[in-house]
C-alpha cells in the first residue's frame, strides 16, 4: 500500500476502532472550534476528517477512501506522494475554513466528496463506474450522485456538507490542475520538510 493511502486508511481505522470499542467518546474527537482554540485540543483538527458514520456506512466510507486515495496516489501522484499529502493538507484547511460558519463537527463526508470530485475531474472523459453492479455511469457524475443520495437519505439540511465538499474539490482541481498553467500550481508542490517525511 502506498504511504499516503496507508496513512489515511490506518488513521481512519485507528480513530474508529477507538470509538467502536468505547475507549474514546466521539465527542472527544469531533471538531469544536472553541476547544481547539481555547483548550488547545489540536488533535480534533485531525480526527474530524476520519470519524466515521458509526454504522455500516463506515465500511463504505473506508472503502471509498482507500479506492480513491490509492487511485490518485498510484496515478496522477505516482512518485510524488509528498505532493499528494501536501494537497490533502490544503484541502483539509479549506474544508475546515469553509465549514466554520456551519458548525460542522465531522468533516469525513465533505473530505470524501472533495476527493471524489477531484478524482472524477481528472479521470478520462470515457471512464465509467458501476453503481451497485446494476448500471454504469460516467465517473464525472459520481460526486453529484453522492450528493443526490445525501438528499434522499438525510434530507436537504445534510446536503450542505456534500456541497462544501464539491466546492472544495472543484477549487482543488481548478486552482492546481486545470488548464495549461493552473493558478496555484506553485502551491501544489510539497515543501521540503514534508518531502523528507513521505
């Protein structure tokens, strides 16, 4: 398994195993701005991206995280795992910033939607994905299908987090990858300290 993919999956498993085994209450892991800024519980910045749904949907979230991260790290980020890690840090920062006014406690879903959007935006226009083995749809529609399922399962109020993920995923693609000279291409390269770690 590739290093960033391995880190993401193990972080997700680690956080959720602690919760599933009742070793840590989920409230200790969610993002609450006041606890981060006033009590310096900085781990919440990290754990908010990995705390799963708490039911069978967590398995789908973990599989989605693995498949997309592995696809990206072995494809467009082949031999540049540090750049992938750096761009994920930037995406996470953007998600936290965008969700501050929404008082979002967990960012797992917006993070997965952003990853899905980015992955679908750089995929081949002819790429197809099978939905539950019943029918194939173009990969470029996958993030919108996820948001549509959110509406059906959780109502319109819950769809806001998916839309935040769509917007951040779009900005990630547009500013760092789209066109001949993306606007923030220089920012897409990992700093030296991160290159030495990955």
